C-alpha cells in the first residue's frame, strides 16, 4: 500500500494527502492506495499541488495498515509522522491530540 506525503510550502510541516482531498498534518487520515491506478492518481494530485506552490518534496511512500492504523515502512517516514526519536516532547508526538502515538 502507498500514501502521498509532502512538506507544506508555507511552513515546512510534513503533510499527507487525506481521503477528503486535503493535506492533513497527521498520517492517520492519509488516503491509502493499493494499485497502479491509485498510485498514478495520487502522483497527479501531488504534481498539481507542487505546481500550485502548495507543497514540496512530494513522494509516494510504502505503508502497511495494521488494525486500521497506517504505519510507514521506512524509519525516515516514521520520524516524519511522529517527531524526533530522541525527544518525545517535540514534534507531532508531543501534541495533546497525539495521545500514545
């Protein structure tokens, strides 16, 4: 499975393309695709957002879905989704809504 990720151009925040058509700040609402047609559609969405100066560093990334939770397969993406691995008081993981993330 894959999802589309990028960095928001205005502030550099890591974002993920959500099923509702917006760029979300949390990975848990990212739209997942499992076929080449879905990947091509997400790539087109990412290119359009890049061309419109909304996001940069647009990438499709590999994920798995375990018990309904999206989990990136690469450590880089795990860190982007949560925050620094050595400072749990920083990043998305430190936000009150993050809970046990």
